[in-house]
């Protein structure tokens, strides 16, 4: 299906047009991206190499870190390069690739967070049946379903916008290609299309967010039957999950569960869930997880000793 338009590229206005502010933001986002990659790759390496972190929770956490690393790499390098060179042009095809990959990994992460909540529900509410329910086959199946869910979501988003007619205006008031800024440039009425985008993005995020809140509510309610040490450990784990869920879902719901309009706050929220959240996730999980920090220390000591 070929796009029906005469636009070969788009001009991204970015976060600011001030050269001095661009330099400051370049340094800041470069630091954010380095921290994101180091943090997520460190978690991925720790879970892969550690013999103690072999539970389903860490299997999902490693995959979440992988998704965060790729998700951030879809947006941040282009943003950093634009801030450094002042070049804000993106080709139509690369814009579509960025749109697809952004929603693919973002959508997959949404479903993975639901799988992680199910894992915590079984571990805390049905501990005696945990090994029966959360087998390796089940974990892989939940991961595959997450990837498939993200793929279907991104294909719908791409097919929705790819064949639309772009007749001339090619300036996007954003730092990346996303649905609502692109729909502003379309030459036809996009009311129905906006409803489809909202149903595919906003409704899914809102529904899954409610399901996650309900699941964690059930988990927290069940903790009254646990010992004090069990409650402490469960609250620490669930607290990390809830923090990540809120950081990711709230901006996404605001961005997509609404009519197809753009607001001045959109760019700030997009920065939050595409740049800040992937950077914070490793900190949230490592600082509140003693098993993860201990495993990192052991691997570091082992590395130091082997190099001596």
C-alpha cells in the first residue's frame, strides 16, 4: 500500500529552537540515554549471568529491561542528534519506521507489565500453586503474547496513518513522529480516524491500567494473612511494580485516551514516558530489590577477582 501524498520528509520542530537551550538539552538527554542503556543492560546481564535470579519475576524483568533499552533507542538517538546538529528533518519512511517501532515496543511493554502483575498475583495469593502455574512454558507463552499484542497494536497504528494523504504541510510540532501530530497534517477529516487511534491506544492503556490496579489491590488485600516478613518483602516487590506501572501508564493514558488533538504539554509527557521512564525503571527495581543488588555485587566481585 503506497501512501497517497507528495510529502517526502517532515520537519520536526523539536523541544526548542533556541541554540543555547539545545546545547543544554543535548548534554542532559545524552546523559539520560547513557544511564538508560547502562542500567537496563546491567539488569539484563545480571539476570542472565546470575544463578540465583532464575525465577519468573526476573525472567520478565530482564525482558522489560530489553524492551526499555530498545524503546529508548528508537527515540533518544534521533532526538540527541537533532539537538546537537540542529537538523530536524526526518524522511517519510523513517518517520513511519519510528512510529511503528515506538508503538511496537511500547505496546509490548504494556502487555508485559500485565504479565508481571499476574506473576506477582500467583506468587503472593497462591504460593503453593506458584510452581504449577508459572512454569517456563507459561512464562514464554506470556512473553510471546506480549510481543504479539504490541505487534498487532503497532500494525494498526501504522496502517491507520500510512495510507493517508499528506498534501503539503510537513512541519510537526514535536520531537518525534507520533499519531496525533501526524493526523494534524492530513488533508482529510480525521475525526473517525482519531476515534480509531484512541480506541487502539487510549482504550487499551486505560483498560489494562484498571486491570493492573485491581490485581494489585487484590494482592495488597491478601497480605493481611501473611507474616510481617512476608508482607515486607511482598510490599517491596509490588511497590516497584506499581511505581513502574504508574510512571508508564498515566502519561500514555493522557496522550491517547482523548480526542485527536495536540496540547503544549504533549512534548513534555512524551519525553517522560519515552526517555525518563526507561531510565528510572532500572533504579526502581534495583534500589528496592535486595536480591538484585546482592546479585550485582556478587557478579562485580567475581569479575574483579577474575581480572586480578
